């Protein structure tokens, strides 16, 4: 599996190109200030999405146990959206944890 470069990442100004930065330890590429900030925050954003996905998964289970199937369905749709984004980042471990290791639920 492809691994992400672990943070923390640092933003360093590009002395030859004002308004652009280098993001390290990633491959040094000149990017605009707003892009550099987003790239630098990417590992933490991915971790935050994983935390949110785990919490929503537990919440969906609680709603189902309480018989609140409409709310559980709407919340599960939001969870699916977060999981799609995590999958785009190439991190399949959480998807495995949530989808494969759970006992299948009967409808």
C-alpha cells in the first residue's frame, strides 16, 4: 500500500518566486501560498476525517439500536461521503476496519 509522507510538514518561502512556497518533507515543488497551506495541512485533515468516520460509524450503530432508522440512514450517507474522500487519499485501512471486519447486518 502507498504510504503518505508523515507530518509535520513545513512551509518555506521560495526565494526565487515571491508568493510561492516549498512544502517539506514532501517533494520540493513551488506552489502558491494558499496551496502550500492546504498541502501542509493534508495529513492532519486526513486524520481528522478518520476520527470523524469512526465517530459517525458508532453513531449510526447507536441510532439503529434505538430504532431510529431514518436518522441512521441519513447519517450513514454522510459517513459514506467521508469514506469516499478517505479512499481518494489512498488510505484503505480504515475502510477495511469499518466495512470488512464488521459482522454483516441483515436488512
